[in-house]
């Protein structure tokens, strides 16, 4: 009776190892894609009065679904699954858009791999590039002098 669970365990491990790309292969792909178009791209900067910035130097930009009629800019984003399953490869794209004309002021693109670990009770591993969250709004909005 103990042999059947052991065979099933080994079989599931072997199947997981031979199906799809490995974590290392996807981490290499994350690096490659990140080098091509990852990071912040600023298309237009905007000078704003100092009172529009909080004490940390941030401008309050609401997400698209939470904008008020008085908002001049909003944040829009999308997540694209480049590879689904386990492990998976994702592309995140965040954009700040001017309401009046729909112009994209700037965007932040990040790639990430998550999963690909042995099954267990632990949290799955991940890898992303660029690795640290960047301040898209502080790249676009500058204080007037």
C-alpha cells in the first residue's frame, strides 16, 4: 500500500519537471524582456504647484475606476499573462493618462515570473524586473518653482 503513494508522488514530480519551462529559463526571459522595454518611460513632464504634492513628494493620482470629475490625470494598468500555469510569466503595465485628451504621460513596465517550485505549504517564489517599484508619478510631475 505504501508503494502506490510513493509512485504517484514520484510521477507527479517527474511530470512537473518535464512540463514547460523551468524557473531559470523564465527568469532569463524576464531579464531579456526587461532589457528590451522594462522600466519607466516618460513622454511628457508636468509642472504642478507645490500644494499638489504630499509631504513625501507624491501626487495623488487615482486609478481609472476611482477618478472624480475634477481629476486631471488617472492611473490605468493591465496585467498580461505571457505564460499561464506554474510557473507563469507576466507583464505589468501602469500608465498615467491625462483626462482631457487621453494622452499617455508616462508608463512603467515590469515583467515577473512566479511559481515553478515544488508543491508544498510554502509561498511560491518569484522574480521580477525592474526589481524595485519605481515612482512613475514623481518622474512625470515636478514642483513649480
